[in-house]
């Protein structure tokens, strides 16, 4: 199994814990990740908001690089994944638009055919590697720990363009949590938005949307929350203290992990190789509990 | 909020794109609004009302409102609409139109565009703080140097011309 690894702005500029943990665990599960040259931002939603054509050009040039490499592309960010999926759809249905984009790509010696396969991390883990292999690879089961699944909007919607998981009842992240030996259960707010995309216009509303969900997660008795989206992770982990302040709720201190960090602990990877020192939420007690077992 | 100095771009294609979204078939069922995470937080943001205004041709009014810039792009409205109208997609076209007409848009977008134009990405790799307050870089973590567009001049030229020309 070989994938072209697309990082995107957020992961490569700041979400090092995600990238490090993905690079650490994938080879252990038989997956080879190949770095991409010549990539750029995917354009979502910064450019899709101001110029659809400029956005499609940006995304298509990344897809063109993956096509040149001759392997499926794995974008690490939910937003980049949606951007790739949407762009592939628009460029397939509108030949005029594709001609405009092709013309631009030619100036960079790139060409895009539309044949590239776009995969999501949840699909690679759940469907390609498979739960059985993950379960068998786990040497330190995360027993007795209850983790809430937060798949993130752009991994599951819109269902007419992508089917990473069911849009109203996603279960793959839950299955993956259980494969590590940890527990999880469904909760009503599981498919709710983290609010991060509102940060550019209203910082306070962003924190309130994230805070209301976090309050529910805490109230259900979860020991932690996990996701595979860098934007959602930034909200729940990096901005957790700010959320606590906005909500005036001191109970909102809950460990937040990238799924690949949790799985890495279950595979007995060194916590430093999983970038766990970069999580800003209070993960230490839970990590110690796991390591001591 | 900020605005561009040009307002003379051709906007016909975008106006046509909005017409193709068939907002007139809306049943006013409100599933979009009840699913929307922004409606309950920001006064004046209501996808059902937005679809009505589009159907009534009140585009100028919508473009002048900050509301179109507050969508979180969660896509629940698109997912749940029984008439397959997508407030999410309508909002993106409205944003494109506002930008092209030289109307107000959030300041942050200029930084996004500037970053992409300068280095291919919105942001460049930062020194991140650990829980203990130590600063670490990609290099400290053994992560490879990020890749940038190889033909930077051609890349910049493409981006600038596409942004200037809008969607035409």
C-alpha cells in the first residue's frame, strides 16, 4: 500500500503531532507514504470563497502532482480532502472550467486528467489496512479508557460527492477507537461542527460553538476526545483554555488526541515520536495510565 | 472588513450560477436553519431566509451583509435539504460575487491570499510550543522540509491572473 502524502497548510506549518504520528504508525501497519514535491495550498476555503477558478487551479495542481507520481493521494486534512473531492467533481462535469485550469497548469508543466484516486485517512485505516490488522498489531490495548469520536464535517459531508462514512451515522472512527482496545459510545453531538471556520469573522462565536460540544462530551463521561482533522483538533486541543474562558466553565479540561497518536500508544510507539508533547490539552495523566499498564 | 479597489469585473457568470441553484423550489421547511451551527450564535445568519432572498432576487442586500462570511462550511444544510438546494454552495458564490464587485469581505482573506502568493501556502512552518513551554520546529521533530511550487514565477502569475479575472 503506497500513498502520496499531502500535508496542506495547517499540518505542515503547525500540526506537527498529527504528521509525526502518521509517519510513525503507517509503516508499522504496512503502509508506505511518499512525500510530494511541487505542492501548494489546496485553496479551501480561502480561495474558494473569493474565486472558484483560482481555487480549482490550486487544487488541480496538487492532484496533477499526485497523478504524475502514479499513486492515490492521501490528504491529511479534512478540509483538503473535501477540496480535492469537490474539485475533481467540478472539473469532471464542466469542460470549459477544466480547459481554463488546464491552460494554467500547462504553464507549470503540469497536467491533470482526473484519474487520481483521493483517499481519506479514515478510509486508509478502516477500509484498506482494516480493523483486523489494526487490532492484531496492538500490543498495548487502551483498556478502560472511554474516547469520544469526532469525525469532523468535511470527512462525512456532502454524501452526494463522497462516502468516507455515513453522513448522519458515521461509525468508522468509533470502530477504530475500539480496535485500539479503548471504549467508545455514540452521542447526539458526534456529527456537529467544531466551529473553527468562523474564526476569521467571529472569535467568540467560534469558541462558543466548540465549547457547547465540549460541554456535552464532558457531561457524558468520556475520558478524552479524538479526531483526524487538524482544524477540529486545533479548536478542541489548542484553544481549549480559551474555550474554558469563554464558557466560564472550569470542567472543560479534557484530553484531546489525534487518532494516530492514540493508535501509536497502543502500538507502543515512543510518545515523543507521536508528537504528544505538542498537545495543549491535559493528556499527561491519561498517557501515563496507558504507559503504566 | 476590507474591500478591493476594483468593482468593474464581469459578474454575469456568477449571477447565472446563482440562478442555476434553483432557490425558488425551496419549501421553507427550515431543516437547513435547524441544522446550522451559526444561526444560534450569530444574529442575522439564517440559511432558510438566505435562500428566500436569493429566490426573490435580493442579491445586493445579501452581498452587503457580513452574514455570508460567517458560514462554517459544515455542509449540514446541503446534506439535509429535501429539495437538493445547497445554501453552502449559494454562500460560496455570493462570496465570490462580493469579492468581484469590490464589496466588503473579512480582512483575514487578504493574508490568506498573500501567503499563498508568496510561498504557495497560507502559512509557513512555525516554532510550536510544547506543554512545557519549549519551542520545537519541524527539524527538531525529524520532519522533512515542506515542498513549495517548483516554478514559483509561473505559479504566482497564474494565481494573480485568475484572481484578477475572477471566474471568467
